[in-house]
């Protein structure tokens, strides 16, 4: 399992609420949803190694 690091995130309240609703719809935690969205964007833009393990929540 990869190492997890804490990172304080400043985010617009409206965006945070929208991501919270999305995570609720997909039965993920807010943190897992943020990681999912970031990982997906990185993968689509070729910035994530293809041999990295998949998110077990996907």
C-alpha cells in the first residue's frame, strides 16, 4: 500500500459542497472522492505512471 501524506487543502465552500454530494452519491468518503478525481485527471493527462496500483474504491 502506498504511503499517505496529510495535506491541508483550502477550497471554495461551494466546490467542497458539490464534491461532498458527489462522494455521497458514489458511496465514497470526501477524501477518497478528492483522490479519485485527482488520480483520474492525472491519468487522463499522462502524468501518472501506468504501473501504479488502482484505487480499491474504483
